[in-house]
């Protein structure tokens, strides 16, 4: 016992710091998280990927995380005051999103989803910014290349030729700023591409986006979100396989025939004396030779403990992953509406925090800034005074996909009540649903104009401007009727249904 332990035992106070019998086997490491990742990071990532490929719960968890954090995409709405220039910018951005992926497999919002999956799986992902030539024919000469965590070697640690420190593949200058990343040119585990295997290339930090959700101060590389649940997921998978095999053996209905010992046990049996299997059919009476007995194999049953054991284990895995139990197990039976809604509210608070502090801050904003710079420089977008007012012109709201509720009518009514009471604006309500208020208003105005021209009105009774009249056809000589139709005389869908 060292002097700290003796002093702790003498002073007392915190049980968690004592060395008594209950905690004698609890030897926690004092190594920094960077040292732990360097030692165990590759194994944790490999096991997490194996589980997602082979375990249904792990695969469901990562897909649920990606669907809730990104969904259809976290989309920007520019804050430019000039409505015409804003609309032009939004159109150009929408056209470029289809060209964003350097591999050509998805759009920019698909890259967001892949990034969310990778951060859940490996704790991090790298996005390399690839400027293109104007003659490449892109809307804006820019594409993005996604690189998995394994592409940046954890063992790459030392001193660069320029005197900078390299730690776990990341190069730092003398004041601790990231200046470069030392990537493998090819994935070290891809045996189908052996060309230049093991070769490392230095990429400036200005061309790399490192998406990571660090859990400790000073952390350089990411840790899989599956790490706290890997052991339980693997052991539960083995237990389920063993239980399935036990049920299969029990369903085979194995029978064993016990015969009396022969007079000479060493004498070989004739062919006709060899024991044959007993085949039975429903209602059959089987006669055995004198002295023979039949027993049926009965493997031990897990009884009523299987379901509660699995449920409790999955609850622990759910807590470790931060995924609600219904999302992890696809089991919607065990929770009522109120409990499920409370769990969703807590989950969505965590998701919202992750969306804005990780996905938007680390990935979306840097990509948008580089895209707008190249759009102006290439002449694809005209923004006078961009260099002088760049921060203002870069301002944008990033809107995630709206949440869906089980009972949307109640939520809509509650939102209407908040707007009417002045507790929130229509702009805020529309933004929370993932849309641009100005664009929605333009679409509503266009629809109202079309309804007025055709003499239609699809609004509920009591809504503003119920009276709508048809415009006369061109050239018929008729003058428009300025009288408003009586809303009570017009047939309504509600009355027809009643």
C-alpha cells in the first residue's frame, strides 16, 4: 500500500477512493484517453464494424442514429437580405449537392448520413475537400471525398522533417495548431487494391475536415459509440445462438433404446443383431424385445427467464449506446404512449445537441464556406462586395429534418396556440419543421393566386379570406364580379362528410 492509499484509508470520506475489500479488484487505469486509443482503438473499431455487419441490434442502432441525426439532410437557408440573390444562391446550392460526392454515389445529404454512421461506428470520419478545374463541368468546381478512420494511422507518431510534432497521424505546429494529416494512400485493409499499399501522403489541414465527437479534453482521435456495449452485444449474440441450437435439438425428438447386456460383450454382433432406430408415427404401438427400454432426450429448458434476461440486457445496451430501447430492438409493445414520448423527447434533445455542435459546426459550415468561396471565384455566383462582407454573406440557418410524432394533430394544435398567443413566430415554427419561411410564404401566395383564378378554395371554414371568386376568361367580355360569395352557401368538405 503506497502513501496515497494509506492516507486515503486514514482520512476516509469517499468510498470510491478507498482500497477496502469491495473495491480491491477495481484497478482503474490513469492513462490518458489518447494512450488508450493508441493501444486499443483499432481493435475497438474492427469489433464495432464486425458487430454492425453481423448483429441485428448493432445494425439497427447505427441506422437509427443516422436516420435521426441526419434524416433527409441538414439543409442551409441563406440569410442574404436580397431576395433575388438569395433565391439564386439556394438554386445553385441545390444543383451542386447532386455533384458533391467525389465517388458519385450520393449527394451532399447522403454524405452527411454516411458521416453520421461513421462517427457512430468509429468515433470519427475525415472529409477531404477536392477542388476541381472549371473545365470539369461541375456547377461549382468542388467535390468531397470521405475517408474512414482507418485511413489515418494511429501509429504514425514522431517528428516531421520541418520539426513539427506528429501525433496519431496528425501534424501540429509549435503552438499546437493542426497543420496536416498523414493519410494512407490506400485503405490498409483493402486487399483488392494492393497498389501503393502502406504509402503515406501528407495532406494540408486546410483541405481536411475531421468530424469527431470527443468525450475527454485533449482527445485527438475518436472512439466508437459502440465501445461501452461491444462486450454485451457479443455475449448476448452468443447466448442467443446457443439458445437457438438448444431449441433445435429439443425439436428433433431424439430417442434412446436401452438393451440388456449380451452374454459375451466382446463378441462381434451379426448384421441382423445390430440395433436399428425406432421409427414412430401418430397412434402407433411399438413392441420392444424383452429387457429393452426407450427414453426420450429432454434438453434443459431456460423456462421463463429468457425473456426478462434478454430485456434487461438490451436495456443496458440501449443505455450504453444512447438509443431508446424501441429503436434498438424494434419492440414497440413494452412501452405505452406517454413513456415512449418521454424517451423520444430525451433522445431528440441529445440528437439536436449533436446535430449543431458536431455535424453543423464541423462539417456543414466549413463545406458551405468553401463552396461559396469557389462559387464566387469561378463566376458561378455573382455577389458584389463578397470579399469585404464575406462573414455576413456566409450567414445561414441549418435546418434539420423535422421530427415526426405519433399524434401530429395535437402537436399542430399546440403550435397554432403558441403562435396565436405570441409565444413563437410562424418563421420559427416553419424553421423547426425544416423549411424556409420565405419560400413557404411564396408557395402559399402562388397557390392562393391559382385558387383565385380558378374559383377554388381548399381552406378550412373560418380561415382568412374565405371568399374566393373566379377571374373571367380572357376575351369573353365579362367583367369580374366584386361581390364575395357567401361562405355559408358554398358546400364544404366537412359538411359533405357529416
